C-alpha cells in the first residue's frame, strides 16, 4: 500500500512559504540598514558611506582610527550616528569632516578637494594693471578697469583686451551682464556730468544711454537672459529698457519697493494689504506677465532680495529682508498660490544656492549654514564670518569666501577652509582647463592660482 505524499508536499510548501516570508522580512530590514554581525552575534542598524577624494589615493582615518584602505573607499555597515573622516596625502593639506550616518541610507563623501601644500601660481597680463573685477554668472568673462580710464575684458583663459577708453573722463563703476556679452559703466566727465554707457564685450558699438534717453537711470539691472535688456526701477515703477530697439516699456509692476532677478523670473516686493505690517512677494516672467502673488510676508521698509531654487524634488523661493534684522525665509513651491513663508534665520549676511541647486547656504555673524534641499539635512560650522564680504560657489560642493584681506576656499558644510590668495579683488574667473582660479592679485596683475599640482 502506497503512502500518501501529501504530508511531505505540505511540509515543502510550508518551508518554502517560511523561507519566502522570512527572506522578504530580511530584505526589508537589510534595506533599512540592519545587518547581522557574526563576530558579536548582534543585529546592527547601519548605513553605507562612500568616500573619495580629488586626487584619490589618500589615507583614511575613521573616528580617529586609521584603516589600511585609501580613497576611493566603500564603508559598508557603518554604524548610525556621527562619523569623523580624516584624509591625508603626502604633499597636500589635511582634510577632515564630520557627517551623520543615517541607517539604511548612503552618505556621500566624494567631494573632498585636496589642495597642494604650496599652490602654484602663474602671472597672466603684465604689464597691464587692473583694479577690481566683475564677472558674469558662470565666471568665464569679467571686466576690469585700468587707471579709471580704460575698460578691459578678461577671459577665463587669461586673455586681457581693452574694449573701451574714457579718454580724459573717469570710469567710476563697471559691471558685466550675466551672459557676459555687455558691460555697464558709469563715467564722470570733465564737467562733472555723468554718462551711463553700455559696452559690448564682443566687438559691438558702445551705447551712451544718457545721451540716447536724456537722463541718468537709477537701479539698473541686466536681464538674466538678454544683456541688451535692462530693468529700471524709478518711483516704484519697474520698467524694461530695450536698448536694441531704443524702447522703454510701460510699467511692468507698480508700487515696487525692491526687486530681484532670478534666471527667468522677476521677484518683487510690493506693499501688502496692511502696508505697515505686511509686504506681498510677487513673481512675474521677464516681460511682466504670468504674475503670481506668491505670499504675504512681514513688512520690511527696504523690501526683500530673492532667488528661486529648483532642487531635484521641489522649487523654493528664498528671500532675505534688505534691512535689519535681515530675516531669511523660504517659501515652498512659490507658484502654488498657497505658499506660506517659513523663517529660516535672523541676522543673515549673505545667502546663495549651489550650481546644482542642491544646497541653500547662508552665513550670519558666527556660522556658515548649508541646507541640503534634497534630504533636508542641515550643516552648521562655527567660523569667523564677520569680515566676509562675498559668498560664491567654486563648484557644486565648494565655496569661495572673500574678506578685505584674503580669499579662501571652503567645503559647503564649513569644513576645510584654506586661504588661496591674499588682498585680492572680490570676484574671480574659473578656467575650464584645470582646477584653478583667476584673480586680480595684490600687484593689480591678473594671476592664475592652481588648486592642483601642475
């Protein structure tokens, strides 16, 4: 008589289901950062840390303990919590950071820039002496004045070319457009009259705006998209000047307290429903259309300055009060018509967003802060910020800070601040051929500073 195989089949099914269930549970826990330590017999909740450096091959210390591996390095099963990473490489300055490992997540420490102990330098434009520099948005073109008489175009490859001469008159200010195709100078003539002159950086003819329109403009700003267009705020009316067609538009906005330009939008501050208590933040396109009344915000008599940040997941409008106490707000999804301002900080001096739109970075009297807009992590580092006058990005993870006495490069999280030039102009160019920066040196000569060994 044959025995029934059903009990065996049921046993096999039960085992398979058990393996499937417990395997699935194990995979879920593994994805959340849990792992089994066979040495201790304990379950640990951990994350993954990826560490690299430029150049790589640096020795690594984790929480003060050296390991035999060098960058690039994959740290599996890193315990959750704070981790200190120190990198060293012969001939380079030491690098360190403190990051938080989140179980089940990847912590990327792949941005370290190791600077040589001695930074190579190369003089560019002897014997022309220049004063100050104004660079375009991408830091590829700049204008600089020599002897208050001549305007020079400086390119990221080091070429220096005179593009305008004031003759017996004096150039008192010069700034370049975001696209780098034009510069706006203010010139004081021998009879003390003032001319505003639009100078082409590509060989076109200079335009005397004062002579063409009959008066001196106030609050002129280049359009972010077309340097032939200028925005003009006068008596609360914001207008656009089309210099190609010699046309001044009707008011794009009225009752404007202040305005900012952010890529393809105008961000303006207008009086709110109760002007003594609120301002209204308004956004339009560069033609004054597609208007959004973004949010009511506490009143500031000088209005707000703003930038739009498009992170990977969301869009933010970040605004800073122009008068004390310099409150900084961000407004989530600024075109939703239901946005509410959220105050980030008080007493902010400078703020900016990274080129990859990942970080909002700002400084106050004592700290530098970066908010990762993709993960909401906040980084803070205490350092001397009172003397900092400008805050610009070198790349997606490094900033260049400028004081009256020096320029320094620093990581987005405030670590690894290193001086790269002393007594320089506050602006710079970024050559595309190598890791270097072009400055007006203390000798008023253009100088290239290499951030890697030549």
